[in-house]
C-alpha cells in the first residue's frame, strides 16, 4: 500500500523505508522497517523517521495496532523497536524449507 508507506530520501536516493502491507486492512495493520544500507551512519535515524511518519499516518486512519515483520537481529529496526512500549510480543519462528530450497531462495538475485 504505497500511499501509507514512507521513505527517507537523501540526495535523491531512498535510504530507509517503512512499508505498510496491503493486508490486513482495518484497525490492525502489518508492515516492516528497513534501511537500504544498514552500515550507513544515518541508517537507524532514517528508519526512526520512517516509523514516526507511519505511526502518525496510521493514527490519523484510526489504526489501533501495527504488527511489524522484522527480525530481532536487524541492526537498525530492532534497537529502535525495543525502545517502544508494545502491547503484544509475538516472535516469529524462522523455518527452513526442506530439500535445499531455502538456500536456493537466498541466492536469487
């Protein structure tokens, strides 16, 4: 849902993104946070800007809950998210797909 996703642009290049998924719609939404280059000195700040813009936008839409699809090892979103008051914590378990398919998917350009 591009109209409610947010990006930080530096020198004409997107450096971070808060992406709101198309589904589900309504009072409970899902999305993710990403920095394009996690090693960039401004990556965490840019992700924070995206999250702040998305939360303000969703508040205006009367959204009550936002589930974020991010990994606890994420170097920019995870440290930011642990600073927020959350009402629920539901970790996602990563699953390996049998027969080597997971490794093949990781190598897709």
